[in-house]
C-alpha cells in the first residue's frame, strides 16, 4: 500500500535504529513555551516514569488544591491502553483534549462560587 514499496526496507532499518536512540529530550521539553498535553497508556511502550519525568519538566505535578493556579501543561494516563491503542479511546480523549485546547481547567474547590 506504500507509494514507494521499494523504500520499505530502508524505512524499517530507520525504525530499528530509532529504537536504539536514547530518549534524551529533557532540554527540549524544558524549553517548550506552549502548554503541552502528554497522553500515554498505562501499558505504553513509553514508561510511566519517563512520562511523569517529562511532565515535571513542564512544571506539572504540583498539588492543585492549595489555592495556586494549575500549570498549563497536563498529563493523561489512559487505563488498559497500549501505545497504539490510545487512538481507539475516542470518548476518553475528547473528554480532556477539547477542554485543553480551549484553555479550560477543571474547577477546583478554590474556584467555586460561594
């Protein structure tokens, strides 16, 4: 189905080489200025520890119930989901991607009207 079937071997070789590259993205992630929504599955090829480490580089992980504003970046871990199965979780994805793209955050106890 490829427009260039002769290029398949080279493509696979590049994928294999990529698997051996370290995920040394820390400096790039730390320098991002736009809010980021990290999405991973709990059975993802990317470890939960790595995903959380990237989230912390984006200033995520602060306690949100202490009256401080939440960071703009967010983390979503989908249950019973692998790396490729994330795209099949449409209902879950829409529940948090749309509010993220609109810049909305869930209402916390300090945000509620009295």
